[in-house]
C-alpha cells in the first residue's frame, strides 16, 4: 500500500527530481508538475525525468502554476495528501532588471495560488515550502540562526522572502500546516547549469577557463542534494505540530572557501584549472553558514554526506551529460 500521495512542484528540476525519486522509493505515489521555464535546457530537465516516468506510481503534468486556472489547480490538489513546493525561478544574477517580473510570477504569485488552493480543498496534511538562504543577505554573525532579521541582498532573495511571508500568513490565518525550509547552496548530480560547481566541472572536463567572480575567498555552506531531500521528507512526514509555521535551516554547517572547492574538484577531475578572475557580481554575498540546531531538534536531521564524495558523484553525472551531448 502507498504511504500517501504527494504533489511535487518543479519535479523536473535539480532538487525536485531527486525528491520524487526518493519518495517513490519510500512507497509514496507522486504527482509531479513542471512548466519547463526556459531558464535552462528543457532537454536536461527531460533527462532528469526519464527514470521517474518508468514508475507506475508517478504521474507527470506539464503545468505553469502562475497561469493555470484556479479551479483546475483545486481539482489537482484534491488528489493529494502532501504538497512540496520546489518550483521557482532560481538564480541571484538573473533577478535584476526587467527579469524580476519572472521572479514575481513564479516565486510569489504561483506560491499564493497554490496556498489558496490548499486552503480551499482543506485536506492537505503538510505543505513544505522550499525557501533559500538568500533571504538572509550579508549576515553580520555566523552561523546564521533562523531568528535573525532577514535582509535579502538580491531581488531573488526578496521574492523568496515574500513567498515565505505568504506561507506564514496562510498558516496563521487559516491553519494551513506549512513548514519552510531554507536550503543552503545545494550541489550534486543534476545541479543547474548556472550554478558554480556545474560550471567549474564542465570547464575542467572540457579544458576551458573558469570564471571566478571576486577573489574566490567567498565561503558557501555547500549541502549535498540527498541530505536536502532527507530533510524535506522529514518535514513532510513528521506528525508534530511544533513544526508548523516554522522556518528551518537546511545546510551542511561546514562552509568551504570557493577556491578550496575548485582545488578539490581539480584533484577529482585530474585537470589543472584555468582561473580567470573578474569583479564580484551584484547580489553575491560573502558567506553563507547555517546554524542547523533547529533542524536537529525539530526534524532529528543532520547532514551525512562527505563533501568530496558529493563532488565525485556530481563529476560522474557531468561526464554522463557530456557523453550524451546534453552540455
């Protein structure tokens, strides 16, 4: 017997596809939706879905949450027990200028419609929202706790904080059982092409130069995708009211300097990197570093993946993509 039915938005993306894979292995039925935004190659997203589509417990629907009719969305939500909202317009750098309209559309308006549909239906046992460490901005003290005043440093961070605000409003006004997870710099197989490790590994495998914005001393709390997925499923499954309405950091709590990460990747690939340094990009913070004591306490979760092992798995996946001509 299935353990329940889950709606996963953004199911063809990096984290979403891993989440669906794990849910299926844990005997859940999954309805996955994705609208294939042109942020990166549709072919890569379709490749992410290939193994999932072979399961009789998975149903895929191509759907844009920001434009779907509200009645159709309600009919979809009626069929599920849980909602995990991974869909978003990602990326700090693309959120400046006229591109911000897409961030409002996919990160704010789509989230509000989904929350409203869940309230209308009234049977959703848990709504897990995938938020981001970008809501914090340039923090003054690290590791950062969830109760620090958020000061987003990019329009992307602003859009994710706005979506969090909507989640909290629907919890406080309607009792919708919401949990918000603030992911810290996720890496691993299927990582988006715009993300640093994808770019670095691709460049080394193809003997191309690597662009480093700033001096490379910036630090990131790199978190392996399987660890993120485990925390997400725990937030969905745990039948504990203390979780409701809470924002919880999900990070490794072991920040790594960017140039140290480049060196480790070069050791794995066996290629000396060709580094090209340029000015820092707007919106890029100096350090991300999660205090994960709340996740340990409320979810009983801690990261388990060794950093080098995670990089090795991502390199393997990147080699596969290159061999298939997908990048």
